[in-house]
């Protein structure tokens, strides 16, 4: 009968070859050293501090609504009107009330053109507080 000593069992465990493990570590190190500069190609920008938010709440008089249905018909404050009539009404209202906010509500099946025309006409006339209203997600 042959005897096994614990001394021989420990000796075999001490002979683990770490060369493949070191090769893998060096390959990963080289890959990370090469790819890290490629991932950071953004432009360094020092952004300015933001301004103050509006402290005065809006009243209903400050908000005008333009609606566009799926056929592209435009409604201003619930009345069907043309693009030029909307522009004239918004410019007149903006002269009376510089805090004017324009809400544009477009049907989701409407084409983008009438919505873009409303935004363009407002911006050309100095009305910059224009918002696209959407149904909130749940």
C-alpha cells in the first residue's frame, strides 16, 4: 500500500503557471491605453453660469395657443385662421404684452410643415418664448 503525504499535495499546488495570466493582463492594459484617448474626443468647454429663472408667474393673458389638426388647418385661440392672420395677431399681442408665451399644439399625425412655419414666423418677429405642447407620458 502506498502512502500519500500532504507534503506532495502542497507542492503540486504551488506550481501554478502565471505566465498566461500576465499575458492577458498586459494585452488588456495595452488595449485600454490605446482606446482611452479615442473615447475622449469631445471639446473642452467651460460653460457660463445660468441666469435667473422667472420669478413672476404667468397669467392666462400671457399665453396664446395655436393648434394644428391632422389636416393642417390652423386654429388660433379656437378660431380657424390662416398663417398670416396668426402672425398678425401674435405680433399685435407681443407689442401689447412682451411676456407673451406661444403654445403650439399639433396633432401627432399632422405634417411638420405648418408647425415649423408657426415657429419660424414667431422667431422672425422676435417672439422667442414658443413651446410645443405634448401629452404627458405616464
